[in-house]
């Protein structure tokens, strides 16, 4: 298992533990999140790009990894991801760009290698 796959595994394991302890809250949260990411007027691909931008802006490394993979899984090109990063950088400045040019780039390389 690669580095970022391990991070995703840790996140999912933690969420599973929380779900065991707090099934009502976790179930409602998961249902809400699934509804938010369902295909609608915006595609799932577009929603993943939005989520990636928000993750970068909020400096949430687990979500950056999760949504970078989500972007790739939903067919985003490198150019689309980089354009979303640019928009995020316009709002988040250097802090957002530092996550984008390091963590997002590394995730794209790792996840794209696995897909090839």
C-alpha cells in the first residue's frame, strides 16, 4: 500500500471506529455527505473539484488526499485539477498554494501511477 493509500485507509478506519461508537450520528452524516455528492445539476466530477478546492483552502490534509483521488476517480484531467488549484490559490494565497504544489501533486502522481 502506498503512502496516500495508507492515509486514506487510516481515515476510513477512524471513520469506521466512530461509526461503531456513534452509529446514529455517523449514519446521518454519511447520508448527508452522500446526498451532497450525488449527481445533480452539478456532476460528481465538478463536486469533487469543488471539494478539493475547499479542502486545500481549509488545509485539511486527509480531505485533500481523499478529494484528489475523488477527482481522478471521476475523470478529472491534470489540467482541470490544476485550474481548480489556481482558483483556490486566488482565495487562499500562499498557504493554499503550498498544499497544492506539494500534497496534491504527490497524490496525483501516486494515484495516477496506480491507475496505469
